[in-house]
C-alpha cells in the first residue's frame, strides 16, 4: 500500500500540463446586466482610443512626408551654396598661388623696376 500511494503521488506531481482546458475553464461565464454594460462600455472606449491613435499615426506620417520634402529641398540649397563657396575659395587660393609664384620669379613688378 505504501509503495502504491508513493507511486500515485509521484505521478501526479510529474503530470504534464493539460492540452485541453478543463470543464470549469471552458464553461461560459454568463454576465449580469451591469457587467455586460461595463464590458460594452470598456470595449467602446478601447475602440475610440485605438481610432484616435490611428489618426495620430496617420497625421504624423503626413507631417513626416512634408518635413522630409522640405528638408530635402533645404539640403539641396545648402549643397549648392557649399559648392559655390568652395569654388570661390579654390579660385582665391589659385590667385594667391599664382601671385606667390610670380613674386618668387621676380614677378611683373620686377620688370618695372629694371627699366
């Protein structure tokens, strides 16, 4: 008897979780009228909240598209301005290098001095 009781206890502890719900878990719970109203109200509030969240997401997406378009236009303008400034800077550097080279050779002012 003792060994049989031990076997039963050991077996019940190692039992795997049920694949199917028990009768108590499957039994439908009948809600009373106030509970039904509360559940319906809660469902409606959640639906409203989800709709508002969806509208916010859509509006944010529209704003993001407009902002990205404006930012792309501004970046294009900035790139153009940067290119112009670099071009001017390189032109000035070229002039300065040419003046330095002319001064090292004696330059045009040296020719005037000779005369």
